[in-house]
C-alpha cells in the first residue's frame, strides 16, 4: 500500500520536516478556499477516502486506488487538504498508515496531486469547454496516471533510504500499483472529458 505505517524507521528529521511542510501547504490552500468550494471538496474527498479502502493483497503489501491525480485535476490547490482529510480518516477509522506518518503520507500523495494539477492547467490553460473536451481528457489522463507514479516514486525513495530491509516491499508496492497507474489515467481522462462536455464550470479554479 502507498501508506507508510508507524514504526517504519524513517529519519526523525524527515518525519518532522514533512509535518512542517504539510501544515504550511494546508494553511496556504485553506486560505484560498471559498465557501462555494466546500461541496465539491467534500464530495471528492469522500471519493478518495472510499476508493482507497479497497485493498487487494499482493505479497507482503496490498494494492489500492489512490485518486490523487484525479483530486488534483478537479480541485487544484485544494487537492492537498482533500488528501490530508482522507488520510486522517483512514488512520483513525481503519488504522491505515499511522498518526506520526500522516505528514509524510500527505506529502507523498498530496504533492503529486498538486503537480498533476499543474500538468492539467498547463496543458489545457483551464480553457475547458465542450469544444476542448478531447484536450481536457488527454491532459487529465496524463495527470491521473502521473499522480500515482509520483506517489510511488516518493514512497520508494523514502523506503530505499532505510536500507535493503525494505527493498522487497518497495519492489512489491511499485509492481502491484502498475495497473493502478493505467486504470486511474483512464478513469481521470474519461471523467474529465465527460464533465467538460456537460458541466465545464466544475474545472474553474478560484
């Protein structure tokens, strides 16, 4: 799974630093949030939360949907608090990850979500109309897949720095999530194309 659990011997400075970065980005993102953003933020946070609860065992790890790229495409900067809230709920309701690791897990999934948004924004110029739905769909697909790729890259880098003890787990996690990259790319692209055709104003970023 993409979560890092309590007890994984990461450098304490890395853990504390990730909390500092997480809080800083959260404060900035929330300062940009408007009242009218709350319904969309709530729905997509719920989707990310529920999707990540579907786990399939794969060797020493498990595979699950991430949807961080999808959150980035739909929410922009608000994807970060979306990921944070979903991780907090997963931690306290189902013991996924751990309290001390919420910061670094938010970085691992939230920063790729923001990069995915930048890819989508750069590729489309946020000019989302029925006439531009194919372009929106293409760049949303790229963003959706890239979000998972970057989350895996962040996770793998952190685990490898610990030593060979987590090498097998790292390989298993990355291998298990390769199909997820393709599935989330297709899902995000298709959904973005549909929304661009029927309700393009959902992509407007304040």
